[in-house]
C-alpha cells in the first residue's frame, strides 16, 4: 500500500474523530480564507473556493463558519493574512516528503517544521530537492458503498479521468489537475456521490519500508499533520501488506 494511499486512508478515519475535528476545521478555514482572497467569494466562479467548501461540508462544518471565513478572505471581516509555502525534506530511509503550509509567521513555522523532521530522524531540505519526485494531479474520492466499481470506472473514464483505484472503503479517481473541476462536475451530473475533490501530489516512485521504518514514518506524518499551519503532507513510501497487518494490531 503506497504511502500516499495509506496516509489518505488514515486522514479519512481521523476526520471522524471528534478530538481532531477542531484542528481540521482550522485548516479548512485557512484554505477557504485564502481561496476567497485570491479568487473572490463567489464559489461558482472560484474553483479553489468551491473545492474548499466541499471539504468543509464533508466534515460537517457549520455554514456560518464557512461564510465567516469567506468574508475574512474578501475583506468584509477583519482577518489574518496567510502565506502559502511548500517545504521539502527527507524522512526515515530517505523518504521524500512535501509539506504544504499556510502561516502568518514564516520564521516560526519553518523552525517548528524543522524540529518535527529532526526529532523523527529526518531532515528539512532545500526547495526543489524532492518535488520532482511527485506529479500534480486531481484526486476525487467516491464512497465505495455508493456505486459498483465497473460502473464508476465507466463513468469516470467517460468524464475524462485518467485512472481509478479502490483504497479500502473509497474509490480514488485521478485526473489531470487542470481537469479536476470539470471531471467532478461531470461525474456529479451523472449521479455519482463525491466524497472529496482536491489537487494533490502523487509520488512517481516509492521507498519500501520495514516495520520499524513504517512506524517512524507514519509518526512523522502524524506529527506534521497535527501542526496547525500544515495543510497537506505527501510522502513517497510504501508499506507491504504483511507489515500493514502488524501495524494494525
């Protein structure tokens, strides 16, 4: 199971845990605010905002929270100005890691991210050191219980998707990142239930980890994801199924 898919699955499960909900709300609110600031508060004409709102509704964020975040982005309400930065580094075994953040204090954030890497036996690298190992794609998730695999495959390909796979309880439909919104809208028009839709980074190759390495790498990913400024984390590791079973015990 790839690191990307494993981590996607973990995050889907974490989304249902109340203790994580407040932190997830904070991350999504930042995304909504920045999306509204950059592209305006009309979701119909702002694909990034529309995607952020879909994510917010996916975790049952109250509508008033969404509206307030949009107004902060458009300037109708006072708010913090966030800077978007992508950090690159290495985890255990040389695993490539990308960390996308939104911060109002670049110096504080980079120091804290560096500390997380160091404590996990990794290292923060220079810009461009690992990003070339990833491909930017659109990723749409569909609840597996909502549609048969063959039926979804036919619809997805017909709507312009590039690939599809089953990851535990969700189908992952991949598109060119430029086509994400068009494919999502086309699939919805055909009655497909969309769980989420986002631009993501897919590793072009993976590093296979043993049990100890897998535990350390998942801990690093978890600690990064728990940081309030971190929006998304990507890594190119692979965990064999037999080790996954041990980790699940």
